[in-house]
C-alpha cells in the first residue's frame, strides 16, 4: 500500500504543477496547493472505492470461498471481531460454515482475511510453503518493541540460522535433565502459597468454600518467570519470594492490558505504527521504559555468562545463553533479542496455561480429585527435600498428561496469530495474492468438530487416555492441534513448556483443593499477548493434608 500512496502523491504533484503551469483554467485558483489536494482527494476516493467495495466484492480471487454472512458495508466482520474475545468468531465460523479448509472473511475496510481450518491447508502454510508466509509488518513492529527481533519474529534465512543454533538448548536429552529444577520451583511455589493461605487471621477450615481466595495468575507468572530464569538462563530472578523484583514488576506492567493499550492497538489498524507510538499517552511511555529495563537485565546476564564461559575450570552448560554464546552465531544485541523473546513469551504462555488448567479443574472437580490421587500415589511429598523428580517419574502419570494436553487444546494461551503472503502463491490449489493476510487460529482448529468430533468444545481429558491416543487425543491429523504450531516455525520451546507445565501442575494439584471464588460469575476473557480471564482468576485454595 505504501508504494501506491507514494505513486498517488507523485502523480498529484506532477499533475498539479502541470495544470497550474500549462492549463491554469483547469486548476483551482491557479494555485498549486489546492489543486494538489483536490487531485489527491480524487485519487484516494477512487482507491477507496476499489479497495473497499469493488475488489473484495467483484474481483478478488478469494471471493468465491465460504464466508460468514452479515458483512457491514465498509467494515466486514469487524464488529464481531472487535467485541468478542480474540479467536471466538473464527471458532464459530470454522464449526458452522461448510468449508474445505479455507474461509474468507472481511475485516476493517473490507480487507480480506483467509482463515485456515483444514489439515491439508495448514500443512501447506506451516510446513510445505512456510517461508511463503511471514509475520506482517504491523505484528513485527508491535511485538518487536517488546520481544526484540529474536527467533519468534525472524524470517527466512535469518530464522533458519537462529533456529539451528538454538536447537541444542531445547533437545529432549537436555530438557529431561531440567525436571529437578522444575520440581524445586514447583515446591517453592506451593510452599509460598501454603504460607499465604495459612497466614491470614483465620483457623484452617476443612471446607474449601471457606478458604481464602488467591489470584492465581500472579503466582503462575512469578513461578514461570523464575523457571525460565533458572532453567533457561542459569539465574534465579526470585519472583516467587518477592513479587516486587524489578523484572517481575516490569513484566506485570507490560502484560497488564488496559484501555489505552486497547485503543492504541485499534488505532494501529488505521494509521502507521510510528505515529501510534508517538501519541503522548502513558502507555507509550511505559513500554519503552520497560524495554530499557529488560534489555539492561538481559545484557547483565549475558556479560555474566561470558565471564563464566571464559573460566577454564567451568563447563559451558546447556542453558539458552550458553548454547547461543557457544555457537558464535549471534551478536550481543541479537542475543539480547533472543533473551527478551524467551523471557517474555516463555513465561507468559505457560503461566496462562496454568490459569486455564486451574479454571478447568475447578469446573470439573471430579477430574481434580482423580488427578490429585494419581499425583499422590506416584510422586514423593512436595515437602520432601531429598525427593529427586525425573522425567520418567512424571511420564508414569497418564492422567496428568491428559489434563495438561486437554488444557492446551481447549484453552490455547495464544488463540490467534497472523501471517502474510510475501509472494503470489497457492493454498490447496486456491490462488492467494501477495499481501493476503492469513489467519492461523488455534482457538478454532483445536475445537473443530470436523477434527475432534461432536464433543470438541468439552473438557474431556479421557480423550487422551484411550489406547494409542496419548499424543493425538483421538484426532486423525497432527494438524488438529495448533497450540504450538507445526513445521519449521513451530514453537522451539514446546518440550520445555510442556515439562514445566506438568511439573508445576503436579505440585499445585497435589497440595491444594481448589474452587472458584465466585463460580456463578460470568467469565470474561481479556486478550493481550495471551488470552486470560479478565480481572484475573480468584480461587479458594485449601491445603489437603497427607502429602
């Protein structure tokens, strides 16, 4: 669009100059500026009519694909997209509209979106032709400010090099050695929660409905931040012990959605990102200040690790920083970008998954009881300082893994992500022009009745328990589960996140009985980088004796 606008401006300049000089009677008052503005307005009116009305309705090669009814004249499905939680309209369309893997819908000013719903189409976008589809500039600019241009946002050959050099840190042989670290942090979290629930001025009650209420999301974020620090970077941030640490406080500011953040996000759909960032509001001051703090801390971690690696009597280690430094493939600034990516994305997504796991188990108390019994029958007490938890020990807990997998299916932390065709291409034989926005929606694919059956919207851990279903949940395609994506752009930290998630949930459910503070309240979803319950999730927690 930018080259088109520049062309229109150039045409208007030349046209206005020519009219004023050669045919002043056709200009406006023989003056350059009003003539230029009139020509620009006329051309933009024609461009608007083409982009918003004519092209999407009569000329687009995608116009024959299935699409939801009820488009607004100029704004397509924007009202539903704006007012419903992210991914919910797409979830509904995927289940209600007959389709062969592709659905078209219109967004702001009838800009086309191509929703990918079928395994074959997903395979082409995510694996076969994955480098034909890149993250849009708007996404790179927005997330890049906070995350840096690390592996999450890198494209093409740059992404290939980064992934190759970071993969050793996420190999399973390394992940399984981290289970004791995960368990130690799980134990620390549980003990701190125990102290919190029992330190209030009341006698411990055998009735969980009388137990104190805890906002669980604060605790999950602090715990996962400590884990990515200890297990991923060789540094304990101490967020469980002290929620007011500089790094934790900074991330809570960044990840706390507010009205200003929502309005700035909306404005970015209409005006350039640099202009949105220049608006003098508090949010635009908070983000750069937060990024400065995070980059400083990352730089300090890298400098400390460099000194460690230079010591001849120290082994290099297999944490993310050590592996990246040892590869020699990253400049210091790029390495800081990688650290920012893993710190933010690595702890916030797992923390969100834990919130939804607690919510699901509160909604299904029989599953919570069953899971607690399995944990207590197979794992040593969380209070046992000599306990050594291994990957093999947790692998022998099938219901724990079933619960975790079902949470990740039904409540993916990131419900929707975008790609953009960076060349003219095809998906399942359908021509897709360069610049088309592609929608990958775990919230829709993971709950597709065509892929998961009629009970796709239900929380049923048992679907992962049937013979041969431990890794598939009974779905017939690997692409039925989109939480970690697939192919070369799949989540590099998937094994790390799943191991961390299972270990933290084992400690939490093994120790506490949990119910929602207000089970009758309507749950509203607040969408930011991840989808969380709006206002947090208040849970009453009672220590269950005997473990």
